[in-house]
C-alpha cells in the first residue's frame, strides 16, 4: 500500500519496476472525505497525480491514463442535454465542497503539462456514473443504494423529487473504455467516459424496484417551473475517435447488479 501524496517515499518498493503502461486512479470518490477534509481531498487528487506522473516519467512509461471526473465541468446547464469535452464550465473555486472537482481540474492540468513537455504522454478519462459488481451499496450513489434496498425487500425510497437526470455505464463497458483510452487515446486529450442515455432518479428507482420485486416511493413532488438537474456526458468523441459503444444497457445492467448484490449479501 502506498500514499500517492508521499510517493517519493512510497515508491521505493517499486524501484525495480519499469512498467510500459500506467493507469492512475488513486483518488477516493468519497463524499465524506470531501466534506470533512477538503484540503486532504484536493491534495490527493492534485499533488498525488503530480507525484505519480513524475515517477512514471522517470521510469520511461510509454502510455498513461488519468481517471478524472465529470465533476470538473461544474453544474450542467439545464439547456445542455449532455456535456461535451469542449464545455468550459467549472465549479466555484470558493466553495470548499468542490475540493474533489478542483483537485481533479488541477490533476488534468498536470497531465496536460506532462504531455505538452514530452515528459510523459497522458490521456484523460472524465468518468461519470457507473453500475455493476463491487459498486458501493452504502455510499452516496443512488444506483447502489436502490439496489441495496431492493435486495433487502424494499421499499426503495427516493429522498428528493426524483427529477435529477443521470446515466450509468456498466462495469464491463467501463473496463473496455478505459483500456482503449490507455492504448489508443490521444495524449493531452480528455474523453468523457459514461453512458449518454439519461434516466431520471425516479425512473431508475421504478426500474430497480420492478426488476427487484419490491415497491418504491418518492418523498417529494417536483417543483413547478424548476428544470431537473442533469449529470450526463456527451460521448461522441470516444465513439468517433475510438469506436467505443455502450454494450450493456440499463435494464440488463440493473439485472446483473441485482444478481451480484444478492450473492454478496450475508
């Protein structure tokens, strides 16, 4: 186990290793860490990335991939159905709750600098939301929490009004996409990684309840005139440049995740 923020010391055990490829994904997607220790979160995302990329450059790594996040775009405008890589939005830098997003933004800038200087080719994967085996069932992920409730017999409870729009890429598709980006993605370029098929949280709960054999309920009614919040990527770039497609669609993704969760439950 190594600490990416203390990589110069932690990497001593890897002194004899000379990898050809590197995937840097060592940032916790932890809402509690982001809220309770925002400086630590930002440091892991940004300084951890700088140290890992510096080490990779010193080892002559041929290709590398940084897993970033769709959070770097900030709030998605209601009139924008899906966010392309060219969208120039950003989180509020004076909002400490955006430590994860801001840390990832600086991490991407380090990746761009390493690529531009010729020290290390780095491709960036801007990851959105996912489903499948090993998805946490007790964190801040609606999909995982709904699956947990369905496996427990329900009901699935939507705390809000269920109008926010999300999209979910299945785990096997995620692996295929990341490996293609690592091997074939352009250095210094970012690609959105996720599903472009939007689904409301209300409809997600309904489908998981239907396939899981339980009830669901939504605690609040939508507010008239308020546009639903969105967090949906435009994946045209990955499709056009790398031929990547979403193979496992939502209902099959739900079925497979439910099956795994049932086997994993005590």
